[in-house]
C-alpha cells in the first residue's frame, strides 16, 4: 500500500480548485454590492427631511435603473439569440414595468389594488427567472413555457389595473394582498438563492449577479414585513436603500454582460469560418475568466476562450447533435466503448479464416 505524505493530504482536490475562481468572483460581486448599499444609504441621508419630491425621486431613480438594465439585456438577447438572457431580461422587465412603475408613479397605498398588481408582476418575474436558471433553455418547450408565463402575467396585471381604475374606492381583500406580498417576496429570496448558487457553481456572471439582486430585494421587503408594516406603506431607510442597491446590482450585471459581448465581438481572433454573434453571447454567458473584475472579466475568459472550443457545426450557425446546454460545447460521444464486443477475427494474420 503506497504511503501518503502530509503535503499530498493537505493539497486541495481538483473539485476544490475548480471552485476557487467562482468564489473569488462572488467575493468581488459582494464588494460591489456593499459599495452600492453604501451609496444608497448616503443618498438616503442626503434627502432625509427634504420635501416629498426628493423621496419620490428615489423611486424614479430605481425605475430608470431597472428600465436601463432591461434595455441592455434585451439588446444582448436580440444580438446573440440567447434564450437565457432573454428570459432574464423579461424577468427584470416585469419587475421594473410593474412593481417599480407603480411605486415611482405614487400609486401605492397600504393594501390597495396597485400593491396587488405589483405582487403579481413580481411572481411573473420569478417564473421567468426560474425558467432561465433551471428550466429547459433550448427547444419549443422552454420557449412555450416562457411565453406562457409572460403572457399570463401581463393579462392578470392588466385585469387588476383595469379594476383599480374602474373601482378606485373598493380595495381588494386585505388578506389577499398580504398573502401575495409574502409569497412574492419569499419566492424572490428562494429564486435569488437558487440563481446565486447556480451562477457561482457554473461561473456564469449574469445569473450570479441576478441572483444576488433578487436575494437583496427579498431582504429589503423582509425588513418591512418583520417591522409589521403593511404592503404599500412608506419605505423605511434600510429597506429603501436595500431595494435601490438591488436594482443597481441588476444594472451592473446588465452593463457587464453588454460590455463583455461587445468586447468579444470587437477583439475576437480571425478564424477561417465566420463566428456568429449568437456564439459570442453564449460563450460570454457561459464562463467567467479565472481573474474576476467589475465588468465580468471581459479581458481573458468569457468570449475568446468560449469561441476557441466551438465545434465547426456551431461556427457555421448550425445546431449540432447533443448541444442541449446553452453556452457550452456540444456533448462528444466516443466511438469506442470498453464494453464493445470485438470482432472474432481481429488480430489474426491475413489468410484463410477458420470455420471453427
């Protein structure tokens, strides 16, 4: 039995070494999150005691950041054809276009109909986020599921908004508003943690940062729920700062991914066959580089390394067999197997074969 030395025992395994770059990238993202929270707290102290317009300006700023993140992600999804990026863009659009818009327009009151519409929009955003992280990425099943979730959310929100306009003096049942509020923001925390773990393990910066943002949103509303304030009430200093921090993190994720794709398209090495823009975006979404940075490590890893491992079928813009993982190389099936039966006459010298 071979002897095992102490340095060999203390040396980290291959799986542990593979997790180091993802952990370092997560640490950088948490530093960015802390910086955004500090800026949001300082902004809250700056406008404290001012007139009501200054407080509404925070809601307008969050709405502007959310819409900017939606536009950038939608642009990358249209440029690259990435289904995952499109679903994340849809999730951010539902959150910004319903919950943030209602708050910025000043339509929220405690337990009113507009708060119910915001909770429904958040639930739809969580559905698209879960489909982007854990659902089928390619094929008709994933596309139909994403369209169904988005269309159903828009129809329900439109119906609730029409009810609020037609019957302004009749609020919905308080238990319904409170229940959907708790379910929506608890689900935001669960979906954010799932996206955070999946993005850290697979080293996908966009999914990891989106997960951090939704987990922070859940923490912001958890502060309000624990304090006993009803849905739609005035924001406290901490939960308002946390929500603005989360929207800022969404904007950071969108800008980083947009810059990564553009830089990959501009600095890709010349190849005999043209590389499609969709392959660049999928490679950018697939991996971070070994050295993390604030802009998604766009120099070393996510674009050029991904292009280099693309198969000829993907370079030509075709779909290769076994390519069921967006952003990664197709599965390669070996032509030989250790359990394959050999030919009985293999290895014999040429000549007449025996009949035995």
